[in-house]
C-alpha cells in the first residue's frame, strides 16, 4: 500500500498495577509521506497495536491521495476513521466531497492551507463549509504557519459557520504567539476545537482544557514526524488530573466524531 497521511482516535495503555486498572485513552494521529519522511499502512497498524490505538483518523499525504485512505478504510474499517483532504482551489469540491463522504463513508474533512496555498477564510473555502454544514461533519484545518494557516483566519471562518465544528490541527504548532492566539480564538468561538500534536508546551494543554472547554482539546501525534511517547508525555506532565487527561486522550475525540 502506498504511503499515506493519518490521524486517530486511540487507546493508550498506561503503566498499570493490575489488569483491571488499565486506563484507555483516545487520540488523534497524523502521518504521511513528505520531506523524505513516510509512513505505511503496515507501520500504522504496528503502532496502533503497540500503543493500543483503538481508531485512527486518517488522511492522505496530499489532496490527491484520498483513494489510498479509502483502500485502507475498507481493509481496516474497525481501525480507521477516514478524512477527505480537499483543496478548494483545484478540486471540484461538491463532486469530491459527495463521493468520499456519501459513497465511501468518510467521516470528516481536512484542509491544509499551507500546502495548498489559500487563506482559511477565503470565499473559495465556503463550498467546503457548506457541505460540512449540510452533512453535519467536522472540518480539521492545519494551524500554525504563515502566511496561510494562522489561527486568526481560521477563527474568521469559524465565525461565519458557527454550526460547523472546526478543529485547529497543532493549535499554533511551535510558535508561542500562534499557540496563544489559537487558545484565545477558541475561547471566542464555541465551534473551534484544538488538537495538540506538534505543540511543545504541556502547560498550554492544561490552559486550553480549563479555559476553552473541557471537551474542546484533543490529543494528537502527527506520526511519523513525532513519536507517540513524546506526545503522550506532554499530556501526562501537563498538570491535568487522570480524569481530565482521559478527556484529552479519549473522550473528546470520541464525542466530536460521534464514535
């Protein structure tokens, strides 16, 4: 199977005293073939087994790679939650989304403004959001790199579509200004959610949980660029209680995707 790009809802085993004390968490993972770094479906399944991942939110390595996701989904329907990567500049948006969501059973939409060169609140994105609204599915958008994928433009899009859940992937990534803005924008707009892969500050996970909403911050890995153990440690050392961590790791993604 070709390289593909992913995210998941997952189960992670904590160190346990007894088998009945095992804690189960859900998280979102991403992997893909880019910049000489790639992940295969076989490697994904190995990682899911090693870290007891229940389900993976999966996208392709580009907007042209959705068929790879469809093949993986049909092969592992109990493991993969497929997202369609759409490029609003180059795709026939209604046709593409209808095929993958209505015919193939995909459960969400991903956009990558940085790779595909559009600003998140540009009117070219409106047909994508109109479809998401009609079909009641979430939209995930890469967040944290200028000039295209910044939290302010994603927030303006969310403001225009208050009934569509929009997740800022990486919640600003590695830049403190963008991380802070992602939290501030999510506090302003109740349909904005945060995903924390690649965002280095564990304290900001706790801040988002306590100030944005207990159900609006989700765990992520962004494999193969980050290792699961690194992302897991950010949550475990964030200062959240075990019950609060369980929301980040598991409950919030499950609730958003209605799994």
